[in-house]
């Protein structure tokens, strides 16, 4: 594992990297309030299987060790798309694969639909599209966005005297202790009295808009490349109404919860992903 940094639009995006440059390029995008370390158990398992992959896992803007967006910036899922395109340009990747978890899975779908000529394959972990919104609720959504923008812009982050205390916060949200520790460690910065969350508080605010069924159906229709959707048995995606998926996407179920790729199902997920990215799946694909 190596640390990487990318200068994108005047901001620094941090990342973790595994594998050799000549391997199959895979860009990994984490979930909301997570960071690149959420892929560490999975990437290490793939490396132990000698998977011929070159994995770069980003800390998306405002997360982990990456810079926050400017005061007038926003954290809509599509706000990350230009960052993704800039990073793959810096890496010299003309075509590449995507791996997304939760919010990162949603971002992967948006990018893949917009740039199908660049995405070779895409795998999703317990997520694929955002919850559907009703267009009639748009004024209410805007009102919530405006209120949160004002209230969260300069809100100070919570301070912890010990890293263990920060990890406990993630444990109480359902993560196993090792997974909670990995994510918490990368989501902290040192301050005078201990440690403070490094993520941007604005990530907890309402988006300016959400996608309607029409938006989501158009995104799914644009996913022409081979896809693998790995859903957790007790995951978050089970709660959402997902429109019919394209035939190019195969769906499998993993044991465990929303972060099962970090603990319960890391071995199974790694085996599935190795076969998928190397094109040795047990089932034929388009």
C-alpha cells in the first residue's frame, strides 16, 4: 500500500494505492463519511490472491485526508465527477474499471453513464443508485439545502482525546471494531487537545436536489458495460426502490451488513471481484 496525492482544481485529493502500474486499472470510490481505508481489507485480500490489479482508492473531496471544497462548493454526488475525470487523466488511464461502495457506488453509476467509453467494467458494493425523489418535493429540498449551508459552513468538528474514542463512534453505527478503527484513523486530524474529524461538516447537510425516477432510469439505461452488483444481506440498499437493472449487470448477495466488504464477506467479495475484473466470471457477459 502506498499513499498518493493528486492536485485537482487547486485542491489536494489523497488516495491509497495497491498493485503494479501495469495491472488492470481500478478506481475505488468509498461511501459517505468513509474514506479510502474502507477498501484496505479488500485490496489486501486481492493482492494476496495475486490479482493483476492496480487499485487507486480516493479520499473523495471533503473526506479522509483530502481537502474540503471551497466555501461556495457543494457535495452533491455529481460534484465528484470532474474530480474523478481529472484523477484518471493524471494517472494516464484511458480506460479503467470502477469499484464503488454506497455513495461511491452511486457516483460510479453517474460517471459510467456519462462516460461509457472510458469505463471498462464497474462493480458496486451495496448500492448502485440514490433513493428516488419526488419532483414535487424540490422546493422543500432547496429550503433544507439553504438552511444546512448556513448552519454547517463554519461548524467546528468534534474533538477526541483518543483515537479509540473516535473509533467507538463508528462502532456504535454498526461497524466491527477493526473496520471502525481503519476508517476513523484516516478521518482524523491532530488538534491542540487531541484529534478532530477531518471531514467537512457540510457533508451532513441536505443536497440542493435529488434525482427523480426519470433521472435514475436514464442513468441505468446508460450502463452498457459489464457490471457486478454485490448486495449485503443486511445492507442499506435493501431499503431503496431500485428500477429494473440492465441485463449487463449481474447481482450477487454477500453475507453481513453495509460494510461487509471490510469484514464478514471480504474473502467472498475479493474472489468475485478478481474473477469479474479479469474476465473469468463463471457466467458469460455481453
